C-alpha cells in the first residue's frame, strides 16, 4: 500500500494508529520513510510535508500553524516576515524546537517560534497542520498591526474564504475589535492595493476600490475622493503591460481623473511619497482644502467600536498566553 498517498489524502499528517486503520502496515511505513515520501515530525506521527515546511515545523513544536503563519500557509496576504506562530492545546506538554525533535522548546527559546496556548484538544489521528481560518484571523486581529489585520481580512473576503455566517461569527468573537472587520473590504485585488486603500482611508479620504470608470472596460484600483485614480503596479501582473498601462492612464486622464501609478514596492516601502503625490493632486483640484475646512480629514468610526490606532508601524503585543 502507498502510505504516502494515504497521508496526502487525509490532510498531510496521520498518526500510526490511524494509518493502520486505513490499511497501512509497518513495512509500508518503513518503505515510505526510506524513500523519502514520508517524514516524522513527532513520535508516532507521519507527514508528507518536507521538513522545512512551516506545517511540519509547527507539528514538530507540538501544534498547528495559527495567526500570520496560518494565513501565509493558506496563500493569504502577509506583510513582511514574522516568527512561526503555533497554536498548542492548553494542556500541551513535551513541546519541541521547530528544528530538532531532541531539543525542548523551552530550552530552544528564542528560536523564532511564538506559542499560543488555546483551549482545544490535540489533533486526533490526522491533521492539516493549520488551524481553522476564523481562529487564525482572530489571532491576527488581536496581535498584529492594524494594517496587517485589515490586509488579512481583505484577502479572506476577496477570496470568499468566509461566508456571511462565518463573518458574523468572527465579528462577535472580536468584540471591541470588530471595527477591524468593518474597515475591511472585499473588492481589493492584491496586497499592495489593500494596503494603499487602508492608508488612504487613514488619511481621511473617501476611497472607492475597483471602481468602474467606463462601461465595458476594466475597473480602477482605487478612486480617491472621486478625483484621483490610484493604479498600483505589481511586478507579477504589470511586467509586460507597459504600453497598455500608459494608454490606460491617458484614457483615465481624458475622462477627468488624475492618474497616479505607483509600484507595489513604493506602496509598501515609500508610502509618504505616494501620499504626498495624492495630496498634491487633491490640492490642485481644491479637494484637499475643502476636506480640511469641513473638518472631515480624520477617519470616523462607529460610536460602538473602540477608536482604532491607525499608525502604520504600530504593533499590538503578542502574548504567549492567548485563550
């Protein structure tokens, strides 16, 4: 029997008892281990993941990926680098280093792992190596920056990873942090576009993502105050579209909007430059002055929500104990 195929079909990790129930023999397991088709992250467990896979390393620690690590493993939008976030049961024992099974996690600290103790039981028999998405998003909202939290929520909503009931459940679990879900948007197509939208909103500007600008033609990434068209170039999608993008900018300008096209890298690392360009364009049209005079240049929030801290570099604490 192909033991590796069994493991892959059941999420990527199975314990020995479950494998035997499915028909695998000790000989099958020895062959799969010898051929490299399976690895052992912990005693009694067999996995099809490579040893450097974050899911394998989380299982070696003693749990599953959560928070930003889970979002990244699921293909979500994550800003920068981060430690390995691992959710373990509240009564977990014998935690190990993410790199070696013979080193205890307590002795290996710090080794790039943040353990979150949660009130759930161990995986029984099989595991995907990742906590449910709603759990990962809640942890991100509680421990990551405001911008990262909204980016992750934007991704989940854009990709349809949560239905209406799950979104409502997440908002109830977030409590006072529910405004983060209110501030997210399902129409953003990419990480830099989501980040630009959040930062423009933080500046007090009204932002319409993926706004239609001509019947039958593509949408504009972000329309700011109905006057500025912010098109975010990403290397992955715009490398071979130089002429088309220039023609698009000309057409946008012909239809009365001020076209600004920063690169994804500029949005990520040189935002003050992008923001000053948008401010100049709004000022030229007299919009920025009207905003300041009307006193609406700050982002308003629902009275029932806690007032957000919009500073881009602000990080909330990431306690090791989270339940």
